[in-house]
């Protein structure tokens, strides 16, 4: 089986998971949600195989262009869903996260994203490629969980739901923020120093990572020290996710800089 | 003084600074940084002067941005220090607030009686707590014994360690900015150069570019020898992602090129009327090369470019470093008479030959053009780097402590009531309260009914 076949099978599973999730939501059959999660996990198996196969064929980490990094990001979001989805009693988390996953996979598969595996330019030939990108994207996947639960918080109608969503959002940030700091900023600085000779150059991608970091630092400080909860916290988490999204996407297309790989 | 301290101890100031630094940083990504004055004038017209005087064009090095960072550092120090004392006492202090009534107000609590002597009851509970890795502090009060059990005490200091790490990183950044030395060292193969600000030299032994089978660049490799007083000390291959470090200096592969200012090439001189005539001369720019023929005594190449293009002001320029369109400005002389003058193109030998001299009797072919490759190393001595890595380790450790090492605290009061020992206990955990509750319940279940 080729990588694109595996990727397509994963996509089909994700779409099936999405449909089952929404069916369970609208039919109010919570047991179906378990099937949704199982379908997502099955998709993840094929997706993992696709990523491994691509690594073997291309001889490098599978995140050197936008197609590859979108694929890995959607993989990481499914991982985050499985981490949180089993324990949390938020029935809407699965459907809406899977909506994002299917969107990301569809975007990765679209003709906008060149799929060819190109050999690595000298700057990318480093094991820091693995560490920096995978840990950063994993962190961003947990920010995605925080984003979805914060949006759901703003739409929630009962206090009980709100409390669960607020706690879920915080727990997702508590996982995502350290990962993002370590992978995005710290590993990024170490690698930049080795490859470019300078750990920090105020490149737009670096600055936007810092901005993302500041927004989530704001989230934690307002919450832990000033006791913000609920609506205000949810808005800060949403802003943080949007900053992360801009760091990931916007900077590449809108701002020029050193960091022009993916 | 006190009000200044209060001002900096406020988390509200931190929030304001978070927002200001974020907004300023965003602004810096919208205005291109560190470009030429002409570019700003073209972009922003009359307001470009204002941009420059507000230092918006080098915003991250500007006085006011650095001032914001310093305020942020000061705020971090004061906030951390002012909250440190109480935290320290909570984690390590001997004082125990052990009023049974207070304990019974906690969410995680228990109260039961044991028919044991007080010393035995205490030992049993202490043993159970110790087996769960709690550290105990014991005190005796008028009415009985108090046990304070704590574990993962360092978890309280996660945020402090992160703050310390951030301060060390900021200190590293300022150290790099003030004490860092960096310079580009361009080197031709075989060339030796002094390293700026250092007492040693580097020599480029060899420079090569490796390619993938389909032609993309795989690596630039500079074989570099370090020399002390002219004597070689060590030889290393420097590649992107593989710098050389020597005596506090790091050498990074940053750029490469060819020395087209000193090209080597050959010029073949031909005659249109005489197909058998051919003479090839090797020459340098500006040098007279004898041809020693009745029709042409010598040739001179006035200029050479590897990638010919007519640029601004009709000036001949090179579009790139690559020999995509090598061209030479050739003059041919017959004694004191110039018989040919014009550009000839290696890849278009029939183009334009004779445009100045009409239909010239001579034709030229530009061949075997090469230039020596050079490599550009960046030599950097950055005393801030050590701080940066130390700060990064502290931040990582701090995050671990803050998020994954939540402290737990259990207080136990043992009092004699009606001939039995009444045990009142309450606990607090910073995180994962459900697992803490079950641990707490297990401990005191075992205390009541030992197996």
C-alpha cells in the first residue's frame, strides 16, 4: 500500500467518525460516541502507518512542507482527542474536534498543497527537525482542544456543562503550553543556534511564537493568580489559539522571513 | 518606596505588560525591520521619518521595547520575591495550623476514633503516610499531637523556577546584545584569515557543495583548520547544523559563492575569412594578452560578469553568482588601432559579435570560465548563549514542577477523647483532586482497620 492509499483510508475513517459523532449528538445516543472514538482511533492507525511509510520513503521526518505538517497536525489533534475524549464527559468535544481534523486532512489533500517529497535542504538536516516540529505541533493540537472547548463554553447553556468545559479548556492548555514552550521556543532556539548561528533573530515566525506564548501566559496568570474563570478565560484561550494558528499558517503566507519551510 | 514595591508586585502590571509587549511585537511583524531608508520612503512616504524616529524600523532593539522588557523583568522579580516567603513556609516551615475545626472545613477530610495509646496511633498513621512518600513534621500541642505530612513540596515552586528561567533568558539576551561579537569571515580555498576579536586564525582548506542525484543542494562543506601563531591546531568540517567551536568562538556555515571578481577564462580568437585560424589565450581582466598575428596583435578583456544583465542606469550587472550568462567585454588591437570592442557571450557565441566595429573580421569564443569558490563562515562569540540554555533548562524544569508535580498536604490531629484517640484529618492537593481523594481514603481506611 502506498502512503496516499493509507492516508485516504485514514481520511475515510475520520469522516465516518465525524458522521457517527454528530449522529450520536443529534440522536442523543451517548453510546454511539464510543464508536466515533473507536473509528477515529482506527483512522489514527492508518494515519500513523502513512506517516511512517512517508518517513521511510523520503528518508526524513514527515514535516518539511505544508502537506506533511498539516498531516502531522491533524494526526496530533486525533491523539489529543483520544487523550481527553475517553475521560472527559463532554459529548460535543469529539464531533467538533473531528470536524477540525477532517478540515485539516481535506486541506492537506487539496491541490493547493504540493505532495512531493523533496530532499532536505542543508538547514533542515538535523534531528532537531523531529524534536522541534513534532513537539510544537503536538502542543498546538492541545491548543486546538482548548479552542474547541472554549467555543463550546461560550455556546453552553447550563452551569454544569460550562464547568466541565472550563476545566477541560484549562487542562488542555496545561498540556499544550509546556509542549509549545519546549518544542516551539526552546527547541527552536537550540536549532536556530546550530543552523543559523543565532538563537533568536526576531524573525516573524519567532515573534509570532512569542506572541502566542504571551497570550497563553496571560491565560494562566489571569486564571491562577487573578481567579478569572469561564467566559473571560475562554476568550483568552480562543485568542491564544488564533495566535498559534497565525504563527502556523499566516506567517508563511503573509509575512516573509527566514522560516520559509512550512 | 513601599508604593513602588507594591506597584511592581502587582499581577495587574504583569497583565498590562503582557498586552503591551504582545501589541508591540505584532507591530514589529507588520513593519519590515532593518531595511534601507529608501525602502521605507517608498513604502510609507512622508510618514517614514516618524517611523524611524519612533524606532519602529528596528523595533525589537528600540529603547522603548527594551524598556518594556526591563519593566517586565522587574515585575517578574518583585512578584516572585513577594510571594516566595509564604510559599516557602507552606512547603518547608514547621508551623502547623492544626485546628480540628478548620480541618473539618476542607473538602478532603475524615474523623474517627482509635482504641490505642496515642503513641501507637501516631506511629501507625505516620507509617502509612511515610509509605506513601510523605515527609512528616510532628509537633505536640496542649491537647495532643499534630502531624503535618507533605509531599512533592517542590511543586509549589514551579512558577518561581519558570520566572527565574525567564529572567536568566532575558539576562542572556541582553548579554548577547551587549557582549556578543559576530563577524562574517569570507575565505577562498587555501586562504587564511584572522578571526575578528580573537587571537587565532582560520584557514579554508577545501570547500565543496554536494548535490542530490536530481541536482538539489545537499550540503555545503568547509574544511577548516584553526591556526595559533601560524601553527595548525585542529581541522574540522563545518556544515550547516554542524558548527565548529573553538575557544568560545563558534563558526557557522552561512554562505558561499565564487570569486567572480577574479575569474579565470580563455578566449579563442578566430577570423571570419580564415576558418583554419584559431588561437586560444588564457588571460585575466585588464591584462594584455598577445595574439601575435598580423591582423590582431593583442586582446584585452575589460570586464567579466557571470550572469549578464542590463540593470538600472543601463549599467552592466551580474544577476546572480551562477554562471548562467557569462559575458566578457573584449577589445582587440592591431598595434595602436582598436579593431574590435564589444560584449561577447559564452552561451550565445553568434550574438552581437561586431556590433561596435561593424562587421568585424574577428570572432571570439569565451571558454573555460571558472572562479575560485569561497565560503563564508560566521564567527560568533556569544557570552549570552550559556545563560540562554541555563534559562531554558530552568523553564522546562519549572513547567514540569508547576503542571506535573502537584504538592499534597495532609494534616492530622490526634487528641484523647473519652479514653480513645480521636483522629481529625484534612488534606489539600494542588491538582488531580480525585486521585488525591482516593489516596487519602486508602491511608485512613488502613489506619482505622489495619489488615
